[in-house]
C-alpha cells in the first residue's frame, strides 16, 4: 500500500480508503448493501491486511448505523486507524436536522463520536454546500470542535469551486482552520472536476479523496454494452447515482478499460482506479464492496502503474469538451500556465490540439 500526504498537512493516508456506505442497509441504502457487524469485521480485516489506514463514513449513512457498525467492527483497532465522517445532510424531520449551523454541527459531531466509540474524528467533512448558513458560523463551529480536540482536520465535499475559495478566504480572514481536503466524485466517466476542483486542490494545497471512483460499479467491468445492468448490482435494485448523461460514451470507456485490462492481466476496476490515482491532486480513492474479493482487487490498484500508451488511450476516450474560458486559455495563455492550470490542460487531447 502507498501512503500519501493529505494536502499540505502532515497526515499520511492510504491510497485506497475503505468506504462504509454499505454498512447497515437502512432505507434507500439497502440498495447498496446490508452489512452488519460480522460482515463488516471480515471486510475491515481484509482492508487492514491490505494496508488501508483510513475508513470513511457519515452520520447520514443509514442514519448513523454505518458509524455504529464501523465502531463496533473495528473494536479496539478503532484507536489505531484514521476515521473520517461527515455532517450536513438531513437526518431527521426537525427544522435544524440539516445544514451546517453551529447547533447542528456540534450536536452531530458529538452524536457521531458516541456511535463510533471514539473521542475524536480525524477528518470531518461538510457533506454538502449550505447556502443559508454564513460561512463564519460554520467555520467558527469547526474551530470550536478542533480546539476541543473532537476534530483533527476539516474538509468539504461536493462543493463548487467558488464555494471552496470563499470558505478558504473566510478561514484566512478570521484565522479559522482551513479545509485540508475535499471529497468529490471524479472518474473516467465524470471528469468535470478537472475544470475547477482539481486545479483548486493543486493551487491551494487540498487533498482529494474520490467517492464512487468506479461510478457505482459501472466502470468495474461487470456492466457491459450488451449487459448494461449487472445481475445483483445496485443498479438492478433501482440505484441511480451517479447520473450518466451519455450512455454511448460510458460503454466506449468501458470497452477501452476492458481491452487494456485483459492485455495487462488485471481487472477493469484496477485500470480505472489506477488512472484516477495518477491524476493531479488526488490522494486516495474511497472504495466500497460486498465481498473480500472486491476489496482485494481494489487494493491492488494502488500498486498498478499505467504505461504512457495506456494512459493516452484512457485520456483520449474520456476527454472533456473544451468549454470557455479554457479553450481560449489553451490558445493564448499556455506559456504562462501554473501547475494548477496544467491540472486541467495536461494530457487532454483538445488542449494539445490548440497549441
């Protein structure tokens, strides 16, 4: 297992993170998995053997049951690993049962700690943007939790570029803790993060953790053009996230992944994960799984290094459209690009074509 520094912090995290989205299986989460403590213990054991040191959960995964199962399954090992959790999403019917108000964040952090059986959360994510709560209120509450020792590092998830930059500006202005990382959706099929989120991470020193790096299994090789819904998959049970806007493009990407994987003697999932882990700013891929074999296969991706030819095939087949202002910058600003600019432009065939 490879370990990488999380952004500009001194914290080292494994290139593969274990996601616990499938723990509990309450409500809509039953479509992704229904793992209880015994199943979780087996899967966690496989991840620990593979060198994973970060386990990701949220207060809204099965309304807290995921956190509870994770804490019980880790048992005495819960103090030897890193745990990230999240708050923001609705977790009840009350008017303050969602958002990032001081009331909600402090209450939910304390509830999460109780369920996890811990005295701190290593990385605490704001799970989604809240445009109704002032950033000063959110960040002062997080500052309070950090000073209390209940949170070590803070991050955001599913923010847009301007949301992140505004929050970082408020942190710097008031000397509040800065986001050290963001958790985003980013895959071969969904590369939109390259427009703003990856360049921001490179420029501002944020780590990047990728949720659903295999697009809910669609890039695993189990789903094919002639069998778009794999038997037993979450899609067969009605799961619709992430949205796929161009199915033909998806299957073209999957065809390329499968062809390259077969030639290399690895799985399509490993190829997709290896590509993502090589991208600028990316620290770790958060993977889930139903079986120990799923996790062993995903863990192996951390040691897979793509060849230049393999990388070019995948880059070309999944390239982003050249939208404004990037096509203009590609033509007239290339000689003044920073590394943050190149996080978008390097390796994109349309960017090279404009030179």
